[in-house]
């Protein structure tokens, strides 16, 4: 995995709030299915489906954060990922900068280690509701499939 440090991008959202940087894994199986996870109880948007990942810690690269988060959440070790797209989204509880990485290889079998449901999906997905920031990602994946 290549290392890219984004911790220097600690700018502010248009409304002055701190930008929360998040590494997100778009896990792709060889048959083209994508992994979505349901947000656990007690978190904002609990029960919504999203691509798994989590916040970058100070000084942490996107790839390192993603590896740590996917190990914590799913019990896997990422062995191949590439930064794919970046998206900013303004939620009521946080302004986030999402670094989406395509994860194409890992060790272990993903399982919800935090009690969350997970589902391998094809397009169009059949789980709902979707986290608002996941919708553009599904649209980008659909565009890629058409190319």
C-alpha cells in the first residue's frame, strides 16, 4: 500500500466547523460485489448502510487509518488498496472529508466485530436506508460498470 499523509489538511468547513477526515473502504470482490456495513446502535445515523471506515488519527495516512479501521470493524488485514475518490459532505453532526479507497485484496473473512450487519451487494443495492454520503459512491461505481 502506498502512503499518503493528509493530516496537514486541517482546514475548516465553509461554516467554520472543523473538517473531520475519514478513510473509507470500498471493498471489491473478484465477482464485483461491494461490502456495505450497517451503522451500529448509538452512532449518528444508526441502522443506515455505509461503506466501512473511520476517522484519521493525528499524523496518520489515509491507508494506515483504513487498515486500522477495517481491522477493528471487520477483522481483516488490508493488503491492497488505492485512493480512489474524495468527497466532502455536510452532516448535521459533522462536516466530513471522505477519502474513498478501493480495497481489492485483504486477509481474513469480513465479519461485523462491533455487532453491525454486513452485506455483499451488487448494483443496484438492496439494503436501505443508505447513508447520504454513500449514494454518490454507488453512482460512481455504476458509471464505472457502464464504461
